[in-house]
C-alpha cells in the first residue's frame, strides 16, 4: 500500500489547514460516508504519528496512515489528486 499526494493537493492542505513544514497529516478510516468499502470513508487529522504503516512527504508535509487503519487499504494504493473545478483534493483507490 502506497500513498501518492500531488503537489496541488499538498499545497491546498497546507494553506487550508494552516500547516507548516514538518507537519503531519493523518488519513484515517471513519464510519459512514462513501469510500471504496461501503459504509466507511476517509477522514483527515493533523497529529503526530504513533505507528506509521505508510507515509509520503510532499511540500514539507508528511501524509501518513497508521497501522490500525491498514485494513481499509488492503490491495489498493491511495492517490490524492486535486480537482480544480471543485477546488479540493479527491481520492482514488488504485489496485496495487
């Protein structure tokens, strides 16, 4: 399982969440919403990691997923792109 975050999405997070270089952004599984597994979706939270499963650093921000959430990404990679029409990040789950 890998995470890919494009530069425009990283810039959006940095500006919208007032993040500094060396910040951390966690993607976590939450109950409800629409994701690649029915009944679950992704949430985001600025916090320091405890047990990183996978991570990527883009524009000074470390985007990561904890070990406790790895089940949600079994068999897929998380691609975080930026939708210029909606002006927000979008998630794609690509089989790995």
